[in-house]
């Protein structure tokens, strides 16, 4: 598992201000996913992967109720920010998506 500072440094490449409590919460929530090489990154060019992010993260985790097309557009926009990075960190992508929807507080420790 990557160190928290690695996650924060990666996120800082794409956003000006990083909510470290939210990063810690995301890292804890997705520790198992991030520990496996095959699920650690998001395949931005795979339509099925984008749909999984929409269904499992946007809808189920964040509680988004927008239409699939709007959610897909939002997810793709966040992944587009990461286009220079060949292996797009799932944690970073999830952070950017949660930030986009104003849902970072969901990952703050309770």
C-alpha cells in the first residue's frame, strides 16, 4: 500500500487544495482495492470501467442521482485531467470525482 503522502502528492497534481482527511478516508475505504495491482488504476478508455465507476462509486457511494449520461461526462472530465498519467490511480480518480460532486466530506472520519 502506498503511503498517505504518495496519495496526497498524486492528487496535488490535479487540484489546488487537497483535503487530507478525505484522502485518509478514501485510502481506508479502498485499501483492499488499492492493494491489488489489477484494480489499483482506472482504465479511462474502457467503457465498461467508466460504467462501473458511475454505478459503484457515483451512484452507490456518493449517492448521485443525475442521469447516467451526466455522470459519465463528469467521470470522463475528471479522468481527462489525468490523461498524462498512463496509470490513473483509482484513489486519485475517486478523490477528483468526489470533489467534483462536493462529496469529500463523506470520507471524513466519523
